[in-house]
């Protein structure tokens, strides 16, 4: 079972940028699709972005044009570059497989965007 550790979150002003990183305990090239999820207080967890082993990406409508997901199979990492951040992006961000079954959820990393 893959273990995942997220990092890179923090407090940023609206319009700013952050880059999140996810370190996996196993070779992610074996995983068809990896994704970044987020969960805001009182809301369900949602899939924000995903990337296949071949590099094909998909994004939620709310982040299209602002976020970019990437993967480095050699380093077993998945990153999320977040630009033009909005207060609505405030949430705990998690990485995991974008398809089932999920691995064990990590602690996530908090992203807070101030207006």
C-alpha cells in the first residue's frame, strides 16, 4: 500500500502562488493516475487535478488555467503548482491515487488564501 506525505502548504495572499509536493513510498510509475484532492471545512473532499502515467492531465473547472499538476517518476513525487490563488482555494490538500482503490490518506497540507 502506497504511503503519501504532502508538503508545501502555507498562508498566501490572493493572487499569490504555492507549490505543493507529494512524496510517495513506492514507484508511482506503477500507478495509472495520481491526483490532488482538497477538503474545505464543511465540504466534501473533491478531486482538483489528476495526471496519468502517460502525462495526461485533468482539472476541476474551478482551477483550470490556474493549477498545474506534474509527476516525477524518478523521484516518486507529484506536484501541484497553484497560481492566481483565490480565497475559495483555502482547504487541506491531499494527494492519492485518482482511481480506486485509494492508498492510506496522509495528513494533508493546509493552504490558506487571504483576501
